């Protein structure tokens, strides 16, 4: 039993410092993507900034500069873009 104690401690520490925070982050991102609404300003994984025009089950339609419209999967949306929050930083 004493031989396995360090191995068990390493697994426990790995879980609490690596796996659990990543699972929490994934859960928050999933909730964010489910609550997308028309008019939200978002940034895609590829760095494209746009405003949501239409929300479907698995896709969104965003408007970019110069009236360009792009239909994306919800999984391609990485974060919300708030101009006021950026201006305050």
C-alpha cells in the first residue's frame, strides 16, 4: 500500500489541477454557445469578428465588415466581443 501512495497522490493532484478546470471551462463554453442570441457581437475561433444575424439549431449567421455574411457552426464561436469592455482595458 505504501508503494502506491505517491502514485495515487499524483493522480489526485493531476485531476484537481488539470482535468477538473478543463471540464469546467468546456461546460461554460457549451452554455455560452447555447445562449447565443441575435445581435450579440462574437469572435470566431479563426479571429473573425461579427454580429449575429440569425441563430439556428447548430449554425449561426454573422455579419462581418462591408455587408459580408458568413454561416458558421456554433462550435466555431469562441467568445463574445464587447467593445465597451475592450475600451476600458
